[in-house]
């Protein structure tokens, strides 16, 4: 589809400038600089509006990978992805102080790493509002 090389967001619940729902961002494979899908861009803008409206709020950004390759490399890769999201949010006006970045590497799969679809699901960045 047209979003093949884009970072695509799946939200849990509706996000507004008053309430951010957790979301998962999925990465295209072998794409170091993927574009954001329109929905992802809109979600990011909503997060920025939320953070500006709630100066004490924080958002946690956690990178995850599939189990291909070395665990150490995957840990670094997951962190890079999370940092990329951090940078995209800061570029849109978010305060870095309100963003926490971490990596879970390959340690928390949500699907089987034995299938392409499963690995695709595991290559993700999770965004979680912290109360």
C-alpha cells in the first residue's frame, strides 16, 4: 500500500489535546529514515498540543525490535527508533524534558518472531502517557 515506507500509528482510544491514548508506531523494514503517515503526523501534533497544555505531563517512548540479529544491536536499534520519535516530537514543538526515551530491544515481543507479519508487529515504538 501507499504507507509501505511510512511509520504507521495504531492508537488505543482517541487522543485529544486533553487526553493522550497510548499508541504503537510500526516501522517499515530496512528503512532508516521512514516518512510519517498522515495519521502519525496528526497524532504527533496532538501529543505536542497535549504536552504544551499540560506542562507537568510526560510521555514515555519505548523502542522494540524483532529478534533478528544480535541482542545488543537490537537494543541500540530500538533506542535509535525511540530517539527518532523523540526528535520528531521536539521538532514539532514538544519539550524534551517531557519525553522519556528507552529501549526494550527484542525482550518484549507482542507476536511470534517466526513469521514476517509477527516480526513486523514486533518492530515498533510504543508511546505511553505517564500520569
